[in-house]
């Protein structure tokens, strides 16, 4: 699910090389990410559950639940990611209703299993 590009020029981007782990299952989660370019593989216990591409997002569950990461995120290709920390996330949920709805729709799709797999 694509996230509207409302964070451009407001966040420092992070770059990851193919195969680099962005976060691992069990890590604490203080940011979610939007993908500027590249692809990120999300896996649970070694099984790929989703491939997220440009304009997609991931890592939101740790912000919403304040729980450790439930999946491992690995750069599938060269990636440029924009982190969204918990304070910015909460601000956007309060100030931009379409942002909150977009994240909820993405969560719903993931829970229903309507995600892109390899």
C-alpha cells in the first residue's frame, strides 16, 4: 500500500545496500519507514510475507502497539528510506486524517493477507 508523499524534505533519508537488515524481529521499534526507492523484504521466521516497493511503508505496527518488531525487514535492492519516528507519526495521525486512514488500510490488507509476495 502506497503512502502519500507528505514527508519529502522533512526527514533525513537512510540508505541500505541489498541484503542489509533494516530491523530484525524482536528489535524495539521507534520508527516506521516509507520507501523512496528500492524494495524491502518483510519476513517472519525466515518466511517472506511481503515485498514492499517505492512509495510503500512498513514498520508501523511497532509504533502503533509500542511492542517489539514482529518481522525482519531486509533491503532486497539498494534502498532509500524515510524514517517516521513516533512523535511525527502521532502528529500526522492527529493532524492529517487521510494519513491515519491510509495506514489503517495498509494494516488491514496485511492482516487479510492481501500483500505482494515474491
